[in-house]
C-alpha cells in the first residue's frame, strides 16, 4: 500500500511540473510537426481515400489530389460531389471529430507522462504494442455499438503511442521507409529487438548526436528506443537515452539522446522522416479500423457523414399524451421529409422519463427503428408532480455527439434538481444546446398541478440550463404545441449557425446589434419572454418593423405562447442590424441562419518549459487568469478572423482576445485576466469570397455555450480510459483553490464532492475534501468506478466529478469518458483458402462485358476463434454469395462465391471476426493472352477431401451436401 501511495504522489508531482512533454509536440509548433498535424493529415488523407474508393465503385469521378495540402473543406467538397457525404455543409461536424481525436491524442502527454509504454520509451515494445492493439479493439467495439465519440477519444490516444514509436525508436535510423505493421497486428512477432543487455548507443560529441547509435546495432538491424526518467539517471549499461532537458538518463554515459520530437531534438535531423512515417502508420491503423467497421461506420467515426442528430427527451407521465403525439408527428415529418436527402439526420436519440424511472436510451441510425420506439411510448402514471427530467437529459447529453441540439418535452418540474450542476457540466463539456418545450395543463388532467402548469420558480431551473447551453425555454398550452415545433425543423437543417444570442434576467429594455452577411441564408430571429413584451427590428438600411406587424418589409412574424419567431425576407440587405426589446420580464433573443462559415472552439491550457505547448483544459477557466482558446473556422478558404471577444451575460463586460494564426483556419486566442462571470464567445471576421463585390463581407458568429469562470481547480489522474467488465478502476483527483488564475498555496477550505456517471455503475467517492493549512492549497481524493460483468464490450460511460465551495457559490468539475472493453483472447485474423478460380477473360477490354469469371474460397476463424461475423467486397464489382458449414475438424467454414464480368478482373474480400480481426482474400481472373482452341473453361484447383457438412446459404436455403472441396495450393491472408 505504501508503494501505491508513493506512485500516486509521484503522478501528482509530475502532473504539476510544467512543460513535461517528451514526444512530438502535442498541438502547436512554429516549425516542427506536431501530433495534431500528424493525426489531422492522416484522417484527411484516409477519409479522402475511402471517398475515392466509394466513388470508383459507383463509377463516379473523384478528382481530388490526395496529398499534404488537404483541408477538411476540400475533402468535404470532393466527397460530397462524389455523392458520398450526407450533407455538403457538414464540415463543422468533420472538424469537431478531427479535433476530438487530436485533443485526446495530446492528453496522453498529461495523463500518462510517466508511462514508458505509452511512448515506446525504455525499449517497451511489447507493452507498447499491447496498448495499441487493445485500444484498437476498444475502438472497434465502440463503433459496433455506434458509440462514435468514445471511439474517437480512444483512437486519438492510441494514435499518440503509435506515432511516438517513430520518434522514440531507431526505426528511421535503420533506414526503414514503411511503417512497422506488426505494431497493429498482435498475431505478428516483433522481430530483431535489441536484448536487455545489448549496448545500443555511444556518447554524443558535445551537442552532436548524429552518430551516437552504435554501428553494430544499425548493421544488425536491431530495434531499440531511448530510456527516459525525470527523477533518476540510472539506465541499463550502454543503452540509448531519449534526450532533452527533463531526461536525467541522458546525462549518464552514453550521454545524449535519439528522439526526433522536434527539429532541435537530439536526432532532429530525422524529424520530418519520423513524422512522415508516423502519418503513414496512422493511416494504416485507420485502414484496419475501416475494414473492420465498414465504409459507412468508418465515415461516421471520422465525422464526415455526420449531419445533425434528432434527439428527444420525453416525459411519459399520464398528462403527456398529447405532447407525445405531437413529438411523434414532428419527428415523423422530419424523417419523412428528409429521408434520402442531404439533410437526413445521422442518428436518432430517444430518452423517455417519468417518476421514478428514466430511460432506456434509444440511439439508432435507422429512422424506422426510431419510429417504432417512439410509437411504443404511452402516457401513464407519474405519482407526484415532479419527474426525473434531468436524469433523462443526462443520458441524452452523454450519448449525443458534441454540439448537438436536444429537445425536452415536459409539463412538470424536475424532481432531480440535485442533478443541475452535473447537467451543466455536461452541457459545457459537450457544447450541446438544450431546448425545453413546456406545456401548461388543465386542473382536470392532473389534479395536483396548477392550471398554469410548471410554476415560474420551477421554470427558472430550465431557463438556467437553456441559457447555459444556448437553447430556449418555450412555454405554450397543449393545444399550441404543434405551432412551435417548427423550431425543431429549423434546428435540423444543415449548417445552422448562431449569429447572436443574449438574455436579460431580470428583464430590462435594451438594444442589440448583429451582422447579416452575404454568406447567410434563412435568417431567423427568436424572442422568448412573457408578455408584455414589444420589439422593433431595424435593417442596415434603416428600414424598421415592429411587433405589431405580422408581415412587414423585413420579416414575417408569428407569436405562440412565449415564443416570437421572425423569419427575415430573403432579399434583406447585409450589414449591421438592430433589434430593440422593451420588457421588464426575463427574456432572450437569438439570431440564427444557415451558412458554411462557422467555428468550433476548445479551451486549452499552456504548458511552460522546455517543450512548452498546449493541451485540453479540464473544466472551467480560472477567474483572473489567462484563458487560451483553440479556434477552427470552417467553410471557406478565404476567411480572415479579425476579432474574438468574450462578452458577459449582462453585456456590460467585454474582454478582447489576442489572435495568433496557426494556418488552415486555426487560431490560438489568448485572453488576459478574465474576471469572474459568465461569458459567451463572439467571433468576427471578413470573407472576400462571399459576394461579387470588390469589398469583403463582414461576418459575425457566436458560440452557443456559456463559458463560466471559477476559482476552484479540479484535476484528475486517471491511469486508464478502458475498463474490463467486472473490474474496478480508481481515479485520483485533486481540488485546489486559486487566486488570479494560479493555485493559492496558502488556501484552505472544505469542498463538497459530487460524483455521477450516466450508466448508474457502482461508484465510491468522498462526500467532501478539505484543504488544510500547509497542504499547498490542495486536497486529494479518489473515485472508484466498477463496470458490471454484464456490461457489453464497447459500452461507454461518462463520469463527472464536481467540487463546490462551502458557500455553494462556486463550482468546478472534471468530465471523464471511459470505454468498457472485454479482454481480447482471439488475436488471429480469419484465414482464406482459395478453392478455385474458373472462367477466362480476354485481354481486350472491349470484350469484357460478354464474359464472366468465378472465384470460390473458404474462410475460417479456427476452432478457438470468435467466428467470422461478416464478409464484404472491398474491391471488385460483382455479386457475392455466402454460405456456412462445419468442417471435419469442428471449425466453422464460411464459403464464398464471387461472380463478376471480365470488366472487373480482381476481387479483394474482407473477412471480419467477432473480435474485430481482419483478414483479406484476393482473387484474380485468368487472362487469355492467346486464342483458345477449346471451349472448356479453365479451372485451377487442387483436391482436398472433406466430410459431409450442413450448409446454410445467404439466401436462407439449407442444404445437406457431401462433396469434394478443391483447395488451391496458394492461399493468401494479406495484411497492410
């Protein structure tokens, strides 16, 4: 136990050391290639390759040149024109997915800084490969259950380890020009490893480490990597070190290092070669996942084909019958109207709740399955008035992709108000918008509720959550609900952007300005607030329209309940508009439109030191400190960002950020001395391509989610992000007090700790932690999380840890995502045995359509394998028939017959077993180069006898056969 405590204290100490990075730099560098660059380029190039292959299979043109100049916009446009992407304007989703992967990649340098195997340090090749292959299995399991966001988080982390191999080992120095494929293939041996007592390096000559690897190591092709330790200088005799300021082993003979992390590293001469190999290795890894997942799910994992999701959280108590019926109608209208179009939702999420139950969550990409589940909902029960609204919302927030829009239907207050801070943390973490559709009921419908429905004090909870997320609270009668569900249709359109949003609580008369640019279409203004409320809208040319005009020169206007919706006319002028609102009641105003130009943002924190960089920020930014935000602008190659500002919710405080362009639409924005408060992020810029005029168009976009500062720091030290069913994981955490954005060493206090997870898994945690005098302003605690043995592999679980001060006036949190992954025992890929290739094809392509050829093969996963789950055509344009049988040795055999015209003379089949292992089977037609003198078909076979087997064909017929199987003497299980 003492040893365990020592390790934990070392981890906490290391995490407090600034700039302790020993890998490719995580995110930013002015000259060197970063993990972000490598991950982003690999994703773009592999996604483009998949689009190219799909286009070729459909006979479509794909003209994009796949090289290092790719951008998300270029890939999106090319894939869309090839008919692959479900939306021409979904680049924002693509960028979000890519950012998730490279940000989780960067986190490895924070979470696992002492783990040699996570970085292939200390010659930990076997353990490093185990991390990669176990992680790949976790990604495949997540994709199988359509938990794509968790899959991306895991994928980013294993990409970090894979990429570090090429920087930390001597693979490049050995003259290798291709990735080491055995790192992603657990059934392949790791060969030619330097022994534990084999010397590998000699002293560097001063700062020159170019030739410090021993010539004998290079001549024999031995694989080694550098040793790294920040505390001790000891290492095995004669071994290479990693090198760098923090590596104490590099000061002991042989001194120096071999890392290629940056251009000025010990072996910086090979930096670009290492980065290039790391990119190709990442693409190879992505190809393996693609083959296992299939093209459609792989594209969803990458985020390319991800349009908006349709997400409903529905109260199913007895008074909600009409609301459920309206939710059905609205969702069915969207489904039927968008099915097969570019705007068809990528997924459908349904979460029912009442009291005391909530869930289960239904998530599917099949619209008919969603229809079936929502049709099954009935209104019944309910007990007392409050319902489990926030528990249902928690499930939706953790299941929906980031930046989603969620609609909650209820006529009751929330019973689980204790979940407010947890839900707020999830809103801020996922940046999803939450809209509440509140209906009033009559006294006879539910006796214990008032005729006015949800009381205003109860509505405030919903208003706080909606304001935090950038959503709205819409209050109508039951009969009016059908008149306001058009906002669901508005939000499900492609490329919806927020131009401006503000709230006033308490209400007061105020004027708001927003910019309409030439890139915007379908501009809509929403105003929510109780009457009396009046407004006046003024265009950039001075034309006005007030709230008494339902149809005027600027917009068409409707009012239902507390919602006013203004749809601006299509011919309105660009420029600065103003809306003036007069009301003393709380209200909100929101302006949206459709545009390809949008932005995503992530809070990052600077890591000072020899390898200073940035990494993803946990929780909220610290009051009075500097706040850094990484921004990606999408939709145009000609965008110029001119201003990024934090506005507080009252509109009285404004903090301007300093901009640093990182290229390719990426910007680092730094805000100095951000005061305590609640802020929104507003971005302004120019786009010269938006109009045909010589002058550029000014545009404005606003992030929906509020950014709230805090003086409490919450950090976690999770040692793993995967949990096996039936096991428990421990998550140490630290709570600190801060002043001016830095930890207050003299701070003290007691903090309430709340821990929640969205799967209701067993968990333990302290109810509070106390920062004592002399503790350096910190207090530590540990949370445990146990995955039940029945948990399915690929299940994701989101854990939220919150710390609140004694006065309940300040709170911060950490949100962690884990993947439940079963231990993999089947590491062998399916084996292909070619039975026969028959038929001949003429060498002249002009005659190809008149002839055909046939390819027959048997695929098996062995007696102890998990069984072949799918066989698909990866390359080729023919028909595939599949049947199953049991061989004489008891192994399951999948028999495949492929028939194609001679216009498609090669076939590559992909076989995937239940563990996600991928095998391929290749067949080629026999090409006739000279005229044949006989009409007898050519068949190449070798006989092997088998016993009688029972075969079920893929067409559903069952046959009893006794036959001779002809097995070719050549079989292939090619792997990339």
